[in-house]
């Protein structure tokens, strides 16, 4: 795509990076076939190609973003399916992230929207605040139908509807005491939403990694990876989180570290991008690149190590939902399925496995109508497989899919832990003993 940025504009490193991305686009339209919002809405401006045109015009002409432009950029899930499809190697992720940061800086949203986004950015990345907010949300949940009738308050209604009826016990804040492992030491990323909503994922991961021969540690000083604020365009907050994590993990790297293991694939995609996010920071660029290189999804680590011996458990059919952040963001396509099959499960993929379930970080809060349609469609294609259980690798997907179907949804590590000697997943224990 031809561009017309001025030399002065290209002196800005972020602008130069976006210009290079835009120039790679050849208008082919392959991305429209796999873009969930285009497939759903049929609007060219809700396709990656259409959004690239909007972003090009906005950045090139240094426009104050208009309401219509913001609407179409906000509707992007950042599922990155377009990047898997694109034959020209357009890094749409970096382009749309820059566009969101530009919008956050130059566009004044209506005050209810600003207030809600500020609340989400302050609460979700902090486990203690998130737990407290969920406790309050349970009390306010009866108000959700009334809030949903007022358009500016629909995201608040969506948050209440997403809140679980019961919260699991709070996991221990103590660092794990793990024996030295024959394969060396790994740091397990603690996360923010996952330990509040599904602490069993962390417990299963620790047991499984130790069984594989790893010593498991936590990094003191680690916080939210910054993905939520990053995708909201709040770049200063996201980079602040990234720097703190780079510092925390660098201290662990200096002690000797095989990998930074991540169980929430949405976080993994962001951490693996720290090297790019902090590339212009002379104090952090090299350290961030090293952290990104050591960041691994748990399925990558398990596949490299090999599963421990499998024990006898009930034969189950597993519908595997590959999170977009796994298959498109990190290009991990076979490891989770291979591990589940190796553990003895029958694994099936939904017909639309390449399309997003509608979770996408905070998307099912800020775009509840579109997210609801995508979630319902995903549940329909999964249900057609007649599975005993649904397995995925991202907490957001688990919550989103669980809202739309009765079949238990678990993290793949829960099944793998069970198959190699651990307890049955809590979601299956009542039915499968």
C-alpha cells in the first residue's frame, strides 16, 4: 500500500514502524475471510484491510480520531487471525496497538466510557482488587438486565453477567517450595485474573511441571503482564508493567532459568512481544528481548520435556478450543492437541477453530453484543462435537465459552495433570470419579 508520510513524521519511531507495516499490505483481501467481525458484520471497515485504510488515513494526516473511526478500531478483537492468513507478512498486531495508543491520546471518549475503562484498567490487572470487585459484583448482579437496557451502561451489565456466582478459595501467596529438578528451574507466571477465577490451573501446572523434572518458582515483584492496558491503548501503564516484570524476571534469569512458563496464552503473546514493546528503551531493550526469548506457553514446555507416564483414567472426548493468542499470536498449533492425545484423550476441533470465541481480553466487556454472538456461535460448533469436556489454554476463553454452554471447560493442564497422576479437574470431579 502506498503511503505519504512526511520525513518529520517518520522521525517518530512508532510512526515509522507503522508506516512499514502499512506498506506491506497489498489489498488482497485474504484477511476478510478469517476476520470474525467481518464474517459477522459484513462491513469492509470491520475487516483488517478496512481498518488499515482507516489507520493509514488517521496517522498519515495526523487526524483527531472521529467517533466512526474509533468504533471500527474498537470492534477489532486483536485475534490476529488476519496475520495467519496474510500472504504478505503484515504485522497487524503492532499496527492496531499503535492505533489504539494514538486514539487514547487524541480522542476524548464520552465520560461513562472513560470512567468504565479507567475502572477496568485499575481493577482487572490487580488480583486483590479483582477479587473484591467480583465479590461486590455478585451482590449487584440482579441489576444487570436493567443496566443492559441503557446503551452506555451495557459494558457494566456485561461485567456483572461475567462475574461467577461463587469464587474459589484464595490461593496461597507464598512462593512454592519445589525440590530441585533434573531439568532445571522454571518461573511460573502468576497472572492476575487466572489465580482469582481458576486457581486450580496453577496448582495443576505446578504438579505437572514438577513431575516433568522442573523446579518451579515464582518471581518476586512480578505483576500483570500489561496486556489488558496495552490493548486498551493505555501504553504508559502497559510499559510500566512490562518494565517491572522484566526487572523481576531478570533477577531470576541471573540465578539460572530454563523458561518463564505462562498458562494464560493472552499473557504469553504480550510477554513474547516485550522485546518489541521496549525496543526503544536503552535501559530495557536487551533485557526485554531476553525475557521474550525465555517466555514459553506451558504446552511448549511440556512438549519439549515429554509427558510423565500416563495412568488409567476414564476415556473422554475433549473438544479443544485453540485460543487466538495461541494459534495466531504465538503460532502454536499442534502442541496442545498432541499432548492431549498422548495423554489418552480423544481430541476434536470445532469447525470454526480458527475464529475467535469473543473473549479477547476485555472485548466481551466493551463489545458485549458482538462478543455474545461470537460466543454463542462458538458454543454451537463445540456442542456439535458432543464432547465430555472442553479444553483450552486461556482463562478468558474458558470464562467466555463457559457462559454459553453447560459442558465443563478446563485448562489443558488440568487434564494432563489428571492423566499423569494428579486429581481429577474440579469441574469433572462430581461426574467423573
